[in-house]
C-alpha cells in the first residue's frame, strides 16, 4: 500500500488567507509537489483527501460508488436551505427519486421545452445594452434562472408568474449567499444565528425566506392540480410520474426537488455561459467558425439541428473543461476500501478536483489553451475517462442534456445578434460553491450595423 502524502498543517495555516481567497493555486501547488492525491488536516480530527487522479475518481464515482456518499456539506449544510432533493440526498430515497425524475430530462422530453427556452433567451438577450461594458454574468444569471423556471412552469395562467419567479430567484440566491457566509466564516456563527443582531444577514431570516419560497411553490402546485390544463412542462411531467410501486411524489418532496433544480440548474449554467462568452471573445477565430456553421442551420430546422452543430458543441465542451462550474465534488467512504494501491479509510472524506484533472499536463495537450478542436467526435473518445464536467456514474448531472441544449442555443442567439469584444486580457474566476466568473466584462455591438 502506498502512503498518501500529507500537507504539513503549518503550511496550510500559513497559507490560509490565500486559500480563503482562492484555493485553486494551493491545490495545484500540492498536486505538483505530492502527485495526484494528497491529504490535509485543516483542524484536529478532520482529514480531507484531495485527488485529481482519474482512476480514483472513477472508483469513487462509478466503480464502487455504493461505498461513497455525499458529505454533510451537501446533505446537511445545503440541505438546510433547499431541503432534501436529488442533490442533497443519499441512499434509497435518492435512488427512488432519481428514477422518477430522470425521464423528464431525457433528450426527447427536453425537446418539448426548447421553444419556451428560446423565447426566454431572446427576451433576456434583448436587454443587453449595446456599446456599454457589461458584466455578462448578470445577464446569464437571470437568463439561466428564467430558463429553468419557465421550463418548470410554462403556464400562462399562473397569476403574476413573473413576480413569483423573481421572488423565487431572490430567495434562492439569498439562501446560497447565506450558506457561503456560514461555510467561509464559521467563526461568525454566533452572529449569523441571532436575527436580532444580524437582521437580514441572519440564518433565521434566510430560512424564513426559504419557507416563503416553499409557500409559492406549493400554491403553484395546488393550482396546477386543480386546473385541467396539461402544458407539458417539467412540473406536469413530475406530477404525472410514479415510483416503482405506482405512487406519486408527495407535494413536500416535489417542492424540495424543484428548489434543487433551481439551485443546481441555474448558477452552473450561468457560470459556464459567462466563461464561454469570454473565451469566445478572446478567440475571434472560434466565433467565425461557429458563425459559419450556424449560418447553414435554418430557423425551421434549428431545434433539430442545433445539437448537431459540432463546432459550437466543441466550444461549449472546451469551456467546461477549462472552467468546470462544478469544479470539485466530495464524497465520504462508508467502509474501508482501496484503489490503485491507496488505502481508503472508513469515514474518510474525498474531494475530487475536476478542475485540476481537466488541466493535467500528462492527460491533455496544451491544457491551459482554449482549443475546441480537441473535442472532435473522433478525438473526444480518448477523454472519456478523465473529462467529467457533469460528474460521472449514477449521480452524474441529471440536467446535462438540458444544460448543453440551453448553452448551445444561447451562444447561437448571442452570435447571431451581437459582435462581442473583450475589455481585459485575462479571464478571472471566483471559486465558491461553484466556480464563478469574476468581472466577466464584455462589450456588445449589434451585427445589424456591420
Ligand atoms: C453547465 C451546467 C451544469 C453543470 C456543469 C452541472 C454539473 C453537475 C455535476 C458535476 C453534478 C454531479 C455532482 C456530484 O457528483 O457530486 C451535477 C448534479 C446535478 N445537477 Fe447539474 N450541472 C449543470 C446543469 C444542471 C441543470 C440545468 C440542472 C437541472 C435543471 C441540473 C441538475 C442537477 C441535479 C438535480 C443534480 C444532482 C443529481 C443526483 O445527485 O442525482 N444541473 N451537476
């Protein structure tokens, strides 16, 4: 058995300020020093194993996935705000719900939402101010939230739907910000827990908001049940799906699953789109190639052919390689185990870095460069074992087809309507729960004036 190298606690402590701001250079430094797996003890009694090893990752997420559960960071800390849906559950409950929900995300199901998606996308892109420096994250964040919301509730009769969606967006984003504060500044817990002290910055306030969101969702579900309409949206599909024993999902569970879809589905996509737009603006040659490709796709066959626009797809795939929004994931070993001559202890915590795996020099040629051509269908096969932007195994992202379709449609519509220009030479990021863009500033000009 090989020993896993441990980063000295003093080194960790000395760098804690830098790690707090941006942990990625620290991860890289240690992978370079110790190899593809190392461990850190950030405080007594806690040991975290970091890996960007493809074999260990496959072992944890695919081959022996039954022995690895999500850690309390996802099940408890995130679960406290968004309840217990797919993202935050383990075991049998997760399996049964995944089986019920998954068909709603099959390619043939999501084709039904494509037109709604397209309407939302065009509405949101129309809000872009020409000639002004625009942080595209703000545009794509609203856009991605609305796309998930309208795919869930494509129902013209919901009273005041736009206001309800805005409120849900405000609440889910507020809850996420609160969670980040709790995780990143744990020593302020006494302050955050006392609403009379911290007011709108408090955990009880955030939890009360989430209760309000649950109320909104319950009203939407009840109204739908009472109406005789079947608009064929995601809510419809979930209401009609059954478990193996023929029963339907309880309303409280449905509310949690919808909250999970909002959280899991909007920020990741918004991040990816912001990185994609910046990468493309930095690579005008790639924009030209996409434009040549999409010019041949006619509006009446757009929905069918979009997914077959190979170069556009490659640009999205390359973006997700360089800036995987879910840049890490974690698991806990239920039992002692072993893989690739490494001992995996019972209860040990494993943090898989997709970000580092996607940039390993021994796996990728010129890994820091944006080269969409590496994902041509013939070449892409060789990356199957170490390219995991949507995770791997049975817990792989349930919304991956949805996200790919959305991102490709947004980029197509954006390039049809706008010339995009960079205002800075580099791409900045901010690793929080997801890998977020920072200062994603671009300038948009209309293609009509060209
Ligand atoms: C670019 C966009 C997206 C990326 C990069 C992404 C990435 C991921 C990853 C890596 C996981 C697995 C996490 C793990 O194994 O610990 C995951 C899970 C999940 N994603 Fe996504 N995702 C995206 C978009 C979406 C969308 C649009 C939806 C739904 C509308 C969605 C819903 C979910 C759900 C529900 C899970 C939990 C699945 C389970 O555990 O069974 N995601 N996502």
